């Protein structure tokens, strides 16, 4: 059974750094793109980016590139989303998402349970 | 970025009704569209991909159609479990965007 288990809720101050995780199991982690989707409070879904753990090829939404960093550790089957300096506008639920398809055309077939990130002074 | 304009934002319907949700892409994306269902406090769930292919385990009352820039999700006969928020997503070439969502509520 495919599972994506995310790290727990975080409460941070503006300007702090943060790294959240997504532990994958039940499939070959190295051979599927895995990525992140944001949902701000009461709002819709926003695609952040994806990484191919096999070779660490990473792609970002143009509007979010430079604001976050996606990485993966294939030795432990885990993907990460990282901020170096959080802002209040980063508050939201962050979903880990396995992507399935080929050649740049990947739908999301499995989702993690979500990690709530709250940034407030 | 390719924009996905989804309509209507809210749809009120009754159990047994047939409903249709539409997404329009800002440029042609062939059939690279997926539809997801999200219930309160839960992660989204994949319903349809490649515009019209039903994901395994999804009830046959869900169907999708379209290509190019116009896409639709149809639920042929609403069940109580179908009241949720629905999102379209284009996944054309490594930069993916969602529609704004349609909240399907009980009339």
C-alpha cells in the first residue's frame, strides 16, 4: 500500500527557518516524482514543485521558485520542503504528493495527510 | 503560467441530480487535465486524469471530457457522499496549476 506520511504541525516566528518531511512507503521511491502542494487557509490548491529522487532533478512553479527548496533523501525514502526565512504569508497546509505519468505530464495519484505550518509573531 | 478558470465557484444541487463543472485553460493543453475531490479536513483525491480516464476505484457516475482548452467533470446522479469541493488541474510540462475550485453543496 502506497503511503506518504508527513511530519507534524509547526508553529514558527517570521524570519525563522523550517524543513518539513514526507516519508514514502509501499512503492519504489526513486522512480516516481514527488512534490508539494500548498493550501492557504480557506483557499484553493497551489502546486509548488516536484523532485525525482533518482537523480534529484527538481522543478518549481515559476511563481514560487526561490521562495522554497525541495529535496529528497533516497536512502530513507523521504522528501523535504524547506524555507530559509518564513513569512506570515507562508501559513497554510502543505501536502506531499506522489506524481505519476511520464515525460513532463504527471498527475497526482497519492497524497500525504498534510502538514499545517503557522507563521505568526 | 497556464491559468485554469473553473466554474461555477459554488453549485447547489440535490441527491440524484446531474451536475457539470467546467474548466477553461488559458492555452491549449491537449488532454492533460485531472480532477480531484476534496472533503473538509482531508487531502484531495484523484478522480479523473488525462481529461477522461477514471482513476481505479472511482464510481462510474463520475466522468470527464474535453481537450484543448475546455474541460468538464460530470456527476451523473449525485450521491450524499459527493458533496465536496472539486478542483481541476492542468499538468502540461512541469508547471502545473489548479482551478479555483467548485464547492458542491446540498440544495
